[in-house]
């Protein structure tokens, strides 16, 4: 018993073959690990949380992640889709109808409408005064046209109505109006002649004239009205038909009276 007490006293009060006396080694390892972590830690890196994060921190991180995803979704949309999404969200949160957000399209104008309203067949110096953006757009389009030969629209030639316009770049490249017939609906390339035509038109309430150059295979349609006036005979009225025979009778009476006078003169001379 005395020996057992001595053994326990020498081992710190307790001794066993299964116990590991490595407390000194473990403390050295932990110190070394802490030293390495201090060396590897970056200056902007935050300390590790030794405790569980607060609930507000968790909510803020979720909000940041949601905002990041929403921002990425909005960036992926174009302007019109983004507008529709905002309108749908507004109606969802505040109420209302989609009809309240529809704008009136009656006054909408395209570039084509602006050109039709402000186009000039020939621009003068007085037309370039008080230029607005509509007139500048029409003038810019006018400068791009080729003004050597014209393209004619003769679909209403029987009404003595003709349409002339200048050629575009594609028509110049294809030869339309110069090496092909200038008629809009004719592609003949033989027997072409260049003609100068006096084009009278009304533009912006003002009557104007322009001498234009037209390459045409035939002027049959352009001269249709003149030819029709030449061929057409004036209708005779009943009064004119009645006057003509009376006029002939007067001529006969005059001729008979002159003949009788000559006969009397001849008899008088014989006497």
C-alpha cells in the first residue's frame, strides 16, 4: 500500500498507462498556429467571429444578395422591357389599370411623315430661312438626292396629272432613269431619248415651275392630252347647222344678182 501511495504521489496524484502527457507539445503547436495565422492575415481581412453572428447581420447580407440579383436582372433587360416591368410593379403595389398608362398615338410622327410635310422639289434661298429641325431633316434628305435625271409617275396621265421626283443612290447605281426608261413602271432600255419637260406643280400653297430632264423611250403618255386635243373635233350645234345653208343661199343670191348685172351691162354695151 505504501508503494502505491508513493507512485500516485510521484505522478501528480494519478498515473495510468493509457494517459497521454502531451500537454506541452499541444501548447507549442497552438502557439505556432496562431503565429502563422497572424502572418497570413491580410490587413483588410476581418477577424474571425468567435461567436454566432447577430440576426440583423444575417438579414443585411440577404438584402445585399437580393439587391445584387435584382440589379443584374435589370441590366439584362432593354429599356422597353425595363419600363414595362416598372409599370407592372407600380400597378401591383399601388393599384390601377394598364389603360391609364397608354399614351395617345394619334399625334405620333415618323421621319417619313416629317419629310412629306416639309419636302421641297427645289430648295430656294428663301426656303432656308427660319429653319426648324423638320426643315433641316428635309433639306438633309434633299442634299442626298441626285438631280440630273427625274423619275416620272405616269399612272394618271389621262387626267393630265404627272409626278416627278429626283433619283436616289440605288437608282443611279442601277441606271434607272438614265440607261433605263424614266417611267416608274417601265424598264425599257432601247430607243431612249432625253427630254426637257416643263414641270408645273403646287408646293406649300405656291405655284412653281421647273425644267426637268427625263430619259424616256416614248412621249406618248406625256403628249396624250395634246394629241387628244388635235384629234378631237368640235361638236356641231343645231344653230350652226341651220346657219350654214342660209349662208350658202345668200352666196347664191349674190352670185345670181352679180350675174344679172353683168348681163344688163352686156346688153347696154350692145345697144
